[in-house]
């Protein structure tokens, strides 16, 4: 997995044979369980929408809020987790997030009213928001620069695996009960059990987090150089550890702890912060989470049965995991920017094709689309190609870049702002989709909007995104 020696960005020869890559990989995998939960808790709602409508007697706007409410919690969790991680540590915030995952899974399943359901989903959102930005940042701060993209991309694989696991769980539970709205075990309806299953990986995450170390970059910033040295020595060997601690120490300000004021330089918000916000927002404005949050609703609107719609969601998840492995093998070879560009162009074309397929479809007596054989195949193939392009590019690469692109001094606060923007954009897209679906714009209008945003992302990457492949965290410019 590595050569006998390597050179870091400041020209210091480091003996890679002293690295404990097994421990580094295991730590990275444990951290990405947070990504799995991020995906599972986000995707589990997909199979429960009809059950929520019946249980809480909600209309399209109310259903949209029930689905999207978790994203408000995500925005708050992402915003505060960044600065809290600078105060209490990356590992400490992840442990808190794991406990909240378990609480949310249990509470969403027992909810007896829309208000109660929203409260527990908000709690889950706090956990997802925190995990979404702290997990990739934690990984970036522990792994070697030449493997940082590869190991950080596991986060997206974990997210999609979580989404797929939720789709599979929903499918089997709905099949066992006959429908998501039918009783299953102990007299509780199937959709409630869909939420309760999520408590299991939440508990696993909580227990395994107790076995991993704190980020050495946080330890140095907190004045705990000896502890940072001990962590790095176990992972990289004594020589590399001493050099890295010195580099980290030199890269941070010593007159104050990280603060939001550090995001401003020469009276203006640092350009790197705007790039982070742009990446975070565009990742959502291309509409990817409509496919995962409303996948079964979308395909039922396009004329497929409930069973077929849930099955399509499972297939989309499996395809996504395969696409993530493209990033895993290429991101540290060809870089972040080329993958983003390829993804932007591919998503623009495939989203336009989906909109075209829907535009040519007639409506039945109930207003649902009736896709012909050709248009139905076109929509399915284009939608899954879109998912592939997203998950080989903007899905994993944005999380990789957000975790690594900010200088040490502003990583926590920069992530807080970018995370807030990301989840606010996610909320906006998720909340408005049912209303677009019920409006004159319909599926055609929704996908046309997402295609336009994807087209804009092409120029955003060309003009503003800088490559971070192979750059040491201590050398990131802001």
C-alpha cells in the first residue's frame, strides 16, 4: 500500500515503512460509520412517506416538512459541530452524535404526532449534521496526504451504503407486512420498525468510537503536543511524528484559539470560504437527494408500483456504491478538480434527458405520468447514469475537499459555515420538491431546475476550485 519512503510537501524524507497503515485504515472505517448513519437516517424516510401521511393526516406541504425537518437539525448540527470540535475535540463531538443517532431512531418510531416526530427527526439531524462534517475532517487530519482522498472517499461509500441499507430494510419490512402502512411486529406498523432498525448501527458507532484516538491537529491546537506526539508516533513512527507536530504547531495562530473572525482577512471573507459554500450548496442544488428521499414517490408519480419503486431505489443505491469506488481509485491519481468537472458535465446531460423523458409523457385520469416503454427506459437509464456521475464526483469529492481545503486555523469554523450552507440548501431542495411535484411545473420543471444548477457547476469548478491533491494540510492556502 505504500513505498518504503516518501517525501512530504516541505521536502522532508519520511520513512513510510514505520507507518501503521492497518490502524490508520481501521480508524478511518470507524469514523465513516457516521457516514453510514448519515445515509441510513436520511434515506429511511423514503419508505415511510405514505405511513407518515396516514398517521399524521398531512398534505403535500406538511409531508414535505416532515421529510425535510431533519435537515434543519442537520444545518444546526453542522454549524455548531465545527466550532464545538475546535473546543471539545473531533472525537468528543462524534461520540455525542452517535448517542443522538440512537435517541432519534427510537423516538421517530414511537412518535404519535407530527410535532413529536419532527422533534426526534431534528435530534437525528443534529447528529447527521455533526457527523457529515466532522467525520471527513477527522479522517483528513489523521491520514497521509497521498492516501487522504482515497480514505476520505470511504465517507461517501458509507453514506450510500447507509442509504442502500435503509432502502433494503424498508423493502423487506414493507414486503413482510404487505405495505409500509400495515402492522408488522408487536402491533406496530411497518414504517415505525423502519426507523427502529437504525438504532442498531447507532449503538455500534457509539461503542467503536471509544476505541479511536483524538485528532492530533486538535491536540496541538489545544496545547497538548505530548498527546499529539503519542498518537502520531503510534501511527507514523517517531521521526515523522515529531516533524508533523512541528508543522502543525507552525501552521496555527498561538495568540488565540480558532474563532469565526479568522474567516475574515483584510476586511473581507476569505475566498476559500466562498468556494466551500459554493461546493456545499451546488452539491445539493443538482437535486441528488430528491432521488434518495423521494425515490419511491418519484417513480410512483412516473407510473411504477410501490414494490417496483422501492426496488428501483435499492438498485440506485447499489449503482451509487459502485460509482463511489471509481472515486476511491482515481481521486488521489487524477485529482479532485477533474472528477468534479466530469461529474458536472455528466449530470447536466443526464438530468436534461430525465426532464425530456418526463416532458413527453401523458397523464392518466389521476394526473400521474404514463411513461411509454421507450420514455420509461430513457428516464430509468438517465436517472441511474445521473446517480453514477454524482457519486463518482460531487458526492464524495465535495466531502473530501471540505475536510481538507481549509487551513488548520480555520478548519473548524470554515466547516461550520460550509456545513450550514450545505444543509440549508438540502432543506430547500427537499422541502420544495413535493410542492413542485404538485404544481404546474411538475417533475419536468423540477428536473430542469436541477439540470440548470448542474450546468452552472461546470463553470464554478473551472473558475474557482483549486486542486488539493497531495497537498499537506499544513500547506493549505486560504
